C-alpha cells in the first residue's frame, strides 16, 4: 500500500511538471487570448495530440482498413479494431506532414481533425468546445502553425511509450485545473483538496470496500462539471487496489465542461459514453441506473423555474420518482440534486454532496427543505455533516457543508448523525484563486476523516504543514434530537378582573387583536416529549390558561449546526468595563487639553 501511494505521489508530480510545460505553450497565445481563455486552445490541442500519438503506430493499418470497408455499415467497428482504441483517424495527415506545409496549415489541420471518429469530433466540435472557431482565430492571426509546431516538440510528446494512460490522465486533469481555477471558469470546478476529502469520507464510510478479491464500484455525479470528482474517486480507489474495476458515470449541462469531461474519460481509457449531457432536473440521462457511490457539488441558489413543470411531474410519481418529498423553493434547487443522488444509490450505496447552510434550517414544517430533512432522517440515511471553512471554493466564500449519506448504515451508526465542525481545519493559501483562500491539506483531511471514523464526541488537534494549529470538533446526536412538533398556542381572553372568558359550552375564548385576529404563538416541542407536559412547564407559568390546537400540530426537523458548536464566552465583569470607561475618558480628556490648552 505504501509503495502504491509513493508511486501515486511521484506520478502526480510528473504530471504537474509535464502539464506546466504544456501550459507554457500558451505564451504563443498571449495578446490574442486572455489568460482565462488559454484553455480553449490548450485543452483541445492536448486531446488531439494525445490521440494522434496513440494512433500513430497503427496509422497505416487504419488507412488500409478505411479503404477496404468504405460504404459498410459496420465500418466503425473495423476501424476501432484496426486502431486498437475506441477512436481512430482516417486522415492521411500526421503531425510530421502537417508541419511540412506551413502555408497550408489551416486547411490541412482541419482535414486531419475531420478524419477523427465521430466520438472525438463530437468532443472537438459538436459537444461544446467549438474548436473550429479557435482554429480560424489562430489562423487569421498567424499563430496556428506555431501552436501546432509547439505541440510537435518535447512539450507535446504524449506517446504511450513515454506517457502512460494514468500519467496522461493526471496531465490532462492538471491542465483542466489550471484552466478552471479562475473566477470565470471556476463555476464548474471543485478543487482537488475538497474532492479528496469527499472521496476519503466516502471510502471511510464503506465497510464493504475491501470485500472480495478486488474493488468493484460504479460512481455517479449528477452535476459533474469537468468530471474531476469522478476521476479523483477512481484515482483514490486505484491507489487502494491497482486492479480495481471503477466505472464512472456523469451528467453535465454546460457544453464546454461536458466536452472536457468526455475527453477526460477517453484519455483515462474509460467509456466516454458514460459522460452524458443534459439537465439533471428534467432530462435524467441514467433512468433505472443504481450506483455504489454518488459524489457531487451541485450549484447553489440556481432557479429551476424553467424546469418547474417537469419537476412537478416527477414529484407527482411519489416514491417511484426521484423527488418524492415536498419540493424546495423555486429559487434554489440544490436539494433536488441530493434527492436525485439518493434515488440512484444502491441499497448499500454512499453519497457525499456539498451544500450550503440553507438545507440545515430552511423551510416550514412539512414544506420544502424541512420535508427533505424529514425524508432523509426518518429513512435514517444521513450519516454525517462536515462544515468546511469559509473561502474554500473558487466561486463562493460562504460556509459550506459536506453531507454524507449511507443507505445501509452500520449498526453503531443507526439512528444517529455525527456533526463535524472542520471550519478550523485549513491552511491559508499564499495566493487566493477567486474566492478560494483556504486549502484542506493532507494533515487537515486526515484529521477530519479521523473525527468521522471515531464516531463520538471529541476534539482533534494537529499541526498543519505550514506549522499552523488546526482543529476539528465532532458531536454525535440521536436523529430524533433534530425533530420537533410545532404547536399553535392560543391566549385566552380575560375579563377586567383577570378571569378567563368562556363561551356557552364552557370553552375558553381566544384573545383577538385590534383586527379581530386570534392572538397566537408557536412553540417547538422536542420530538418525543409529551406536549401537555411541555405546556404545563414552559407555557402555563407565563400564559395561564393558554392551550394548543391538537389538529394543527406539525412535525418538523431542523439541524442547528451553529448552536451545536456554540461556545459561551463569559461577559467581562461590570466593574472591569467601568474601569476601562474611566481610563478611556481620562485619556480623552488629556488629549483635549493637549490640543486646546488647559483653560479651553
């Protein structure tokens, strides 16, 4: 195991160094493109060159096969077998012949790209990269030949004999990170420190991960962006078992990031058809699929008004649909992604999903997010919630939480939820990227995973790589502690002498305000507590004769994360405050005298 992790670290370092060399090619684009746009050239060029170098040894065989199978319906299968890959290229050009004709570079390079199999052309042209536009832009500005030439040198040498499939996947992911870690592109990107924490939590929550000879897992992300979460999960599992069978599946709406995800799958040697485009709300690309793991970071605060009709139709299916509980507010559909993920988990499946604070408390009893909490708590699927530090993400500085779900919790976890405050487990970045100013380093990640694995109240402290102190606090709760019965309390009308006014049947009359509305209040009675006893203890002493309507009792749930970790700070004694005020006044008096003179 240690050797595998050391090998992984070495491979990651080599990938980063190679990616840095490739990214330096972007110097040719300076002025023509903004730095945030470099990826629109570098990423597709990397894809093209890798595929070229893979196909070069079988190039002549593919050309011969193309001639023999012209017009056949099954031609695609013959060409894939001839190339040795799930893609091929029937153009007569190679990188060498492209560079031999500088004057014809645009026409020849276009011909070469159009020779790729349909799945590669879909990535480069149809799915979202629209690389033909970039080719014209570079050709019109006279830099296309130089870029092609740069990728023909040592920087762009991606021959399989020199760069393995695993190494190439690391290089491409590093390039994706460089492109994505910007204000503009960060919307579809979750930095690796967050993803590694999520993957480690999922694996830690899976007692079956080492069952059998080798790890076999199906992994899904319903808002995959560039698919980094999927690739990181696969990377983590392969580090544990080099012969693991990990198949990834993802869905993404944005065209360009979808194209990156599909290309990344091909580069990793996976089935690119498992990366699919569409809106997860109303265009589910994986109906009937069930997965071992779900890992995702869906968008927050995004309205689903345009998809509302289809979502309501799905909701109407009840337990047969993906959204069985009450729908959240139209302005924020993040919980719909969580519900979609839960619907796609196997009976023993595990999910990690990033959410903001609103699903913790938002919604009235029985409505929206409250019903979401009821659904997951009463099914006993919620395993843990981990609060991260603010400023952890590229595109938002707000507080965020990783919700960990387990469809088949171990006996020791049943009926309980662990809350983990990891807001103090981070290292400050030397230079921020967008809103991201904090990193969850390995020391921090290990501390968080330790707190989760201990499954008990506790405080865990450590020293981060930069020497700073980091800490994590965990608190274990019974699921029922988050539940309550909300009651409507009525205040009785009283005569002038304070006697409760009663109607002809002897029942107390409710007090009304100036507008004739009954004066009411609400009380949240902890779940399992006798409401009558609660009324006697908490209401009767302050509102004698008050009563509640048993027909209006509403069951609700809230997860008071902040209150769970609140630390009371004893107020400064009054005499100390008075002393400081006197000292402040004396200092102010002295300053005024110095300014205006003693007899002002």
